[in-house]
């Protein structure tokens, strides 16, 4: 028997999200927000969900 397409679609075949790339994305987003006028002191107290919402709000 050959391996069908459905059997190859397992999560093991998918690329894994890496924490290093997530940290890089967050740092890039913070730099964009600083450029948009948000102070670094405010960014220290923001979590990732708030950072993403601020990017959408400011259009940074």
C-alpha cells in the first residue's frame, strides 16, 4: 500500500513556531510603535496583545 495524501498531512510535517522568531517579531513591532510616537516606558507595561492592538490603531 502506498501512503495517501491524508496520511502525510500530520502536524509533524508542519514547521514549528520558534520562540526566537516570536521575540524578533515583538521587537520589530515595538520599534515601529516607538517610531509612531509611543514612549518606551509605555511599551514596558504592554503585553503582546496590547502591542498588536496599538499597531492596528496607529497604523504603524
